[in-house]
């Protein structure tokens, strides 16, 4: 179940956040919802439709108009909007930096946290693994149970290893609120277990409402 626009305060909706915080603060689902503008009347809003489109047709750049048109709720107007947005991206590619620089860990953490949060409704809780080097690499570890005392580091590492090697984040999705001591203790267990078994854990995150907290130097920041 994806988050619904009516569950969000006006200032937390994708268009308003895009104008206030910039496009990097939005998940893929939120960005597509802005492009679509509307959903399917009263039955599904733009966020719900965007979530369904990305589930069926990601990556969008590889899909034809006919393929997009097979998705219920996606008619000629929405196909045209998607095609126009993709074409603008092709015609205006980001300039390559003169010298390669390592990615900013805080910016990457925020991007991952926002992306994962956009896959769930405001009331849902979950613990997921997001693989950086695999397209669509967001895998639920536990649904209904976020990071905390019930988190078993060994079980989490086994699930991550079953998905294959690669850099990853563990993201706890939950309603807004400050990090707790229990979450910090669980994050420490995950970091220690990852080192022990050789999992390339880039970080442990809490995606809580609009905020993304990153576990760093023993605490969530």
C-alpha cells in the first residue's frame, strides 16, 4: 500500500516539497507523481498511479507508448507527459564532473531513505534492504516490524547475502519521531554483523516521515 496524498499535510506533498527542497529530496514515485499531475479520478491519486506504473514499467526509458498504455489509468495525456519528461532528460544530460569525486554519504543516504519511504504508506512500518548496484533492488526484510529490539542481526545478514553481493543500505521505515536507544542498539548490531560476515553495508537509516536519520559514529543523526 503506497502513501496517499490525502494522508499528507499540504507542505509534505511531492509538488510542494519539490519546490521547497529540490528534486533530489523526492523518491522516484514522488517525481513521477508530479509529472503525472493526477491519478484515476476518485479511485487512485497520482502517487498511487505512479507507484503502480513503476512497479510494472521500470525503467520507463525502455518502455514504448503501447506498453505504458496497457497500464490501467495511463492514457494518451499521461503517456505524453512521461515521454516529454524523459526526452527533456535525454536532451539535457547532467554535465560530467571534470574530476571524479566520491559520492557524499549524507546526500546518498537522504536519497536512498526518501526513495524507500516513497514505497510505503504513512502508517506502514518495515525494515528493508536497498541494494545500490542492482536496479529495483529494494527488498523487504520484515513488514510491520521496524528497526528495534526484535531485529536479529544474523537473520538480516542472511537475507541480504541471499540477495547476492553488493553495496547496500538497511532502511527502517516508520512514522515520524526521534531515533530511540533501542534503534541505536539494533543499528550497532547490524554494523558489527555486517563486518563479521563481509556484507558491504553502506549505512543503516531510519526513514521517518519527512526525515531520514543516518547511523554514524554510534548514533543516529
